[in-house]
DNA sequence: GGTAGACCTGGACGC
DNA sequence: GCGTCCAGGTCTACC
């Protein structure tokens, strides 16, 4: 079964695949040339399918090697549309970026969209698992969660879908610690249980009607999510007015503008303040003079 | 508002 | 092989 979806131009699937490390985290995968994005996905019907996403004229083609019902086709379209930000219009950002040599590359390369998970729950879990660990640790922890709790793909049981909140919620803190989540285990378990029981509606935070400060406040109230993680999640729902300041930001900003001396968080914020609603994207895609 | 220390793990390094 | 040190962001206590 093949679905075609159009995107707001300019569009590049390769740019989205390379936008950050999400493609390296299960159940995403891509080919070395970044022309094919795959993902094992559990549909609301309970079926587990593999999505094969390629760039097509004006958007993407999504192949699923199973026949889907009408509702399942609609669900796949909706999820891919969100994951790739197909409806996102970044023209105001590009207008500003044209004036900045360090961002002159973004529009020609169609940079700006950031690969997302279908649910904010999955993105929140993954963001928590990026904190206070090396990237290899994040990959190991996500792999452990997906392998242990996610439903297997029938045609290849070695690959699993990302677990639902209920699947993680049914576990316990000790088991989550055992599979390598360490001190993050209670945060992940608490998040899964609150989403599963309905006391925390993360998907509601994607709605346009909520002001960014309110979404930011609600994200910070989640155990395990601090300023960095909240800013990352805001970026992932298309709100770019917060900077995800991590240890790398301190190094890069120090080298870029302060001659290598230690900088404070407020000095980092000051360098991107004039980008207003687009400061997150400006920071994310900035062509640093010195890459470490 | 800023700072210090605990949390946990893997990797690098020295012996 | 073993022990030590370090990196990474959040949270809490404290100033």
C-alpha cells in the first residue's frame, strides 16, 4: 500500500533525517544515504507495521507492505504528517535567515524541520534519556525499552515498535533500573503511568491554542524534565522561542563570541535574543565557526 | 539568582 | 583486570 503526502515547500527528507539524532533511536532507522526513513509503528488497532518513507515530488511516499483499512491509512498519514512536519511553513524564519551569513545555508538546503516521534510521550521519554548521559547511553536505554516492552514486527520479530505508555506503566522501577535506565527509572515510570491513566495529556500540548509559556510551565512540572529538556520538547512541537542550552552550547557560544572564556546561561541567551520566536531554530542550525 | 553535590553509567586512562 | 576519573542534565538544599 502506497500513500503520497505533500509538504509545504521547500522540503527535503534528507534534511529531516539529518536534523538530529532521533533517526539513530529505535524504532526509527535510515539508509546510509538518508534517502529512506523506516519506522516500526504500532497502530491504534494493535497491528504492528513497518513504514518505508521516501521523498517524492513535493513531499513523501509512504509504503506499508500490508493492506490497511481506511482508518489505518488515515492514522499512518496523520502520524507521518506530524513526524515530518509536512504542514509547517518556515518562510518567516527563512526571511530572517537570508540576512545572516551563519544561516544562509538553511533555505537552500530546506533545513528547519526536525524529526519527531508520532507522540509527545515518546519524544518526552527519549529527551529524558538524553539527559546526563553520553549519546551511546541514550541509544542503549531506548533500545532496551523498545526491545523489552515494544510489540514485535510480525515479519521481523527482531524489530519492535516503541512501547505504549501502558506497556511501560505495567513495569516497575526496579526492572527499569535493571535494564539500564538508572536513576531516570522513576521519572520514566511516573510519566508512563500518568499518561496511561489519563491524568497527564501530553498530546494536548501540541494544540495551537495553548500559549508557549503555559506549555513550558507544564513541561517543567514533569519530573525528569528541566530547562534543557523542556526547550527540546518545545522545539519538537514547533515552538522555537526557547534555547535548549546543554554543555555543548556553553562550549560553542564561548568559542563563537567570547574568545573561549567560560560563559553564563544569560550570555548564551543574549546572543540569540534578537531571533525572537525563531531563536531555537537559529541556534539549532547555526553554522558554528568551530565545530568540536 | 547562583552554586554545590548527588544521582548513574560507560568510556578513557593509568597501573 | 582493576581502580579512578570524567561527562552529561535534573533536582534539591543552601547562600
